[in-house]
C-alpha cells in the first residue's frame, strides 16, 4: 500500500437515491464519487452467493476499489457452548470464502461478549478458540485474506486495544481493525485531539511494528454513547464525537497508509469524502 483508502461500510442512502439497486453497481458509483474502498456488509449473515460476489469483485478491480468484508455480528469467541463455537467458526470461514470471491483483502470481525465469565478467563478462552479457527482455516486454504479483529464498542464486549493486539500476535495473517468511534464510546468521550489518536498508533507500533500500525483497517463514525458504551451511529452533521480532523492530521503527519471505512448512519459516502478532502488539504507538519 502506498496511499490512504477512503470508503464506505455498505451502500449509503445516496446510492439508492441515485437509482442504483445492486451492490455490484457500488464500485463504479464509489469511483465516480471519488472514493476508493468498499466494505461489504455480512453483519446479518454471509448471504451473498459466489456468482454475485465475483461480479462485485470484478467491478471493484475495474474501478480500483479496495474491498473488505464485515463478518456476521453473531461471532462469539469466548463462548463456553460448543455448538455456538461451531457456528462462530462457520461464520468466519464463510466470511473468508466470500472475501476471496470478492477479491477482498480483509475480513473484519467482532470478538464477542464476555458473558458470565471473568473478563480474563473469557479473553483466554477467546484466544484459544481463535487459534483453533486460524489453524483449521489454514488447512482449508482460507488464509489468503487477512483477519482483522475489531476494537469493541461496549464495555461488556472483548476488544480493548490491548486485547486486539494480543489477537494479532496469534498469527501473521491478522491486522487490527481500529474503530475510533468505539474507542471513544467505551472511553466516554476519551478522544478529543491528536494526542489520543497518536497514542493509539504508538501503542500499535510498539506492540506490532511500524508496518502494521501504518496499514491498519480503520472504522470511523461519530457515535452517541451511554455508560455501557456505543448507543447509536450518527452523521457528521449531528454533532457527536470523536472529531475526524485530528485523526487526519496524525495520519498525514506520519505518512500512515490505512484503509478508512466510514460507518456514518446513511451518509457514509458524504462523510468519507469529507475526511478525504480534509486529509488532502493539510500538510504533513505536526500541529502540536
């Protein structure tokens, strides 16, 4: 990678308002919108067939769109129930297969909840479960796509930055998916300027190396939160946090090259373009 990719999680309202209906039309639409990334959403299950996925992948290749896949929300790596774990494993395998059809570079997934266990025990179990999934995926030839565990949005879920780092140490075909809106929600408005953003990148660099830190997968949206964490995704016009401008300045200053997926509520293309335009307008000189 030698550039920052900006794009959308799923299909924004504007896509449908323009008369488009099928996801295979998204790559061309994004290209015309001056965006370069598309995260195909499988949150409710991997329901896309191989033929359709390959059509989307061909269009993405034609229009230079960097693809990723969001795995189902049903994944629960810390489950103590074997049948639930089997379902979790299949959700990940199905996501990896769909990603291969789509020509995606990564599958993003939530680790899951803590349940009734102590957090440390739940985390240990989740690591063991994930290591087993990785090993089986390799035997099935499903390791051509990166797995990207995502930072959590709610307090009772696994996925702190430190936990995500440990997951990424299990195999060399993982990268962190850093959702700054989630981090801000769990931290009760923690992110306010470059200091917090830079601190997160520094922690990733120290633990996983500069190359991985530079090329992380980013989710960004402004999120309303409660004491429990994430409540609702909003648009940039709604006035919630965290601010995107200091993140763009940190990325520019350090010449990081992440993929940035906007998860705004319906306005993800408009808001992704706002981030991109701001990024392109600033120099790489530090502002603090």
